[in-house]
C-alpha cells in the first residue's frame, strides 16, 4: 500500500464537489485503461513492433499523470511521486553523453629509409618517451619506429613524413549506436580495436 505524500499544497479549498467528480472520472478512465493495457501486454509474444508497446505505455502514463493531478486537486496531496519535466531547472540539466568515433588508416611506402630514420631519431631526441624506472629508450632502427617517434612529436604527419610516399589514406567519423563497444586502450591486441563501431557514419574523407 502506498502512503499519501505528507507534503500538502498551500491553503486552498479542497474536497469540493467538482474535484470529487473529476477524481471519480479520472479513476474510472485509469482503471479501464489499466485493464486494457494489461490485456494487450499479456497478448504480446515479442513479434510486435516496438512502437506498439511504446504507444501503449505512453497512453497509460498520461492517464496515471491525470489521475495523480486529480487526487491533488481533491486532497492537496500526490500519491505518486512522478517526474515532472517542467519543474527541472535548465541550469541543473546535464548534456547527454555525445560520443563520436574517428577511425583512420594510412598506407605508406618507404622510399628513403635513411632519411626517415634520421628524422625519427631527431624526433626521439627532442621528445624522449617517458620511461619506467630502469627502462631504456628503444633505438630507432626501423621505419615503423621512426614514424612512431615523429608522430609522437607532431601528431598525424602522414603527408609530411620524410622519405615516405603515402599510397592511400581514409578517415571516417561515426556516431555510435547500441550495441556499442567502447575502445579498450588496454587491449592485448590493439589492432582488433581499430575498426569502426556500430553506428551512423556522418563524414568521411580519403586521400590517394
């Protein structure tokens, strides 16, 4: 059994003939709708369109709110503590979490390894990696390490890497949708994380 809200409205005239009749009518409509709603739910087997269930729920929700208002008009109390969106202070509202996934790939051809390695070593000297105690800096001896060091210093430099020809590149912007698996930066196989998530592609660009 639900206790009535102990909070009452300011001094007003309650328990009038009009409020009594309005409450009786609201209760009748709610009881009829609740019975019909229950029958509809029991008849569902999961093959129905989801919109049908949403419509059923919305209709019941509206009548419940009307009944709650009628009780308040008659007694000055509200039996059900319903969320009232109109009472929300706009300054207290928080923005919904807006996630955008950016996925890119660039295929590069090494045309001058010596020049690339020299640039990678210079970048490493200017911006050495943060090492754990007792760690050692990896020497720049491969094209991959050189590109890694240069990118650590200047960001995405795919168009300006010395000794490199870019064969092709592409980037896509995706607004994720459920089911959404967030990127796991600590995954053992990080390459498995480098794919576009389920969602809506909004923009794309490519180079060749």
